[in-house]
C-alpha cells in the first residue's frame, strides 16, 4: 500500500460524524497513557471478527500501535500470523501498513517479522529418490551433507531467481545438496507438461533452459512423480513456490539471496 493511501486510511478514522465517535477520545487527555482512558478486550475483537465473517482466527495479543488512537491486534490463522488495527472508538478496522515518515521504516512489516512462526515438517516423510539433485556431484545419497528440499515450478519467475541463488550457494559450499521437487501450480497452464518433461528427462539443464526462457521439448514417460509431488505438497500444506525446506524441517517461502539461504540452512531458526 502506498504511504498516501495509508495516511488517508488513518486520517479517516479521526473524521467523526457523531457524539459517540467524539466520546471515544478523552476530552482532558490521558497524560501520555492511553490505557488510562481506553481498553479493548479479546471478546470485543472477536465480535468484530464475527461481523466480518472471520471467525476461525485466534487472537494472540492486543496492544497499542505505534500510532496513538489505534490498537494493534496480533492474530493466528491456521499457523499463519498477522496483524491489523482497531481504532479507539471500536468502530473501524484498519488493514494496511504503518510507515514512520521521518525514518521511512515500515512498522507493520517490522512487527510482522517478529511474530512470524517458522513452520516445521517431517523431512523423513519426503521421498527424494526421484528428485532432481544439485550439489555433491549430483550423488543421490548425499550422506554427510546438509540436505535441502525445494518445491519449484518451471513457470514461476521467483523459482528461477532462487535457482540462480542455489547455484551461488553451491559455488561456496560443497557440503550442501539441493533436492528439487517439481510442483506445477494450477494457474500456470504449461507448467504441468514442462514439469513432467523435465522429470522424464531427469535434466537440471532442461529446467535451467526453461528458466532462461529457452525452448524445451515435450517429453513423455510413464511417471507419477508430478502427481505425487502435488499430493505431497497438499499434505505438507505447501501452496506456493518456491518453498524451501532446510535439514531440520523448517519451511521457508519465497526467493532469497544466496547469503540468506546459507544462513537458514546453517541456523534454521534465525529469520
């Protein structure tokens, strides 16, 4: 969201039209402590969420936001954490970013990073026999190496960016092996046949050519690998690409630079 949109959204909260709104703010001031005059309970937030048909959300925390007159609500929905804001009148919910003008820092993004939970999966339940392998001289065993699993889609541009970063990691580290699971997303019409062709050819080069927007031939074989990968992703609650699973099972979504990739492999619980 652009800063001027945020300003308008926040400013709209203070445009009161009746006495009830005006009384939401103290006439004498709160002596710097807004909690002396205002409060917000989990029950009240739950009532707000019910009105918005968002009832499967767990409220984790309620505190004052960086902007006075707004409560900051931290929530969890199926393991995914986020936050939104409710004004002191309890009539308006604000969904957006709070940016500090003087510094340009995104206070909402900073808080979101702090509350983010790193999800884990059982890597022993992820078959690797048919995965494309990068590193350790493409030895499927990878014994003694740090195994990293990547769910990738041939038609995902962010997957292409991550693939280039993976190559940079392998230039620096010989103790890391990447196992690529081809996972075509429903919205990518050519991704299904491309994934199958790449798996049938067992070709990293074919995947890289595709990422480089080069022509790749249609290859067909009797494989259920792609269907199995789609079922596996559903079981693991993986819905997007690229998704990286480091050796301890910690799951990370999206592309990242090689340095960050190395960091989460070596220290998975450090964001």
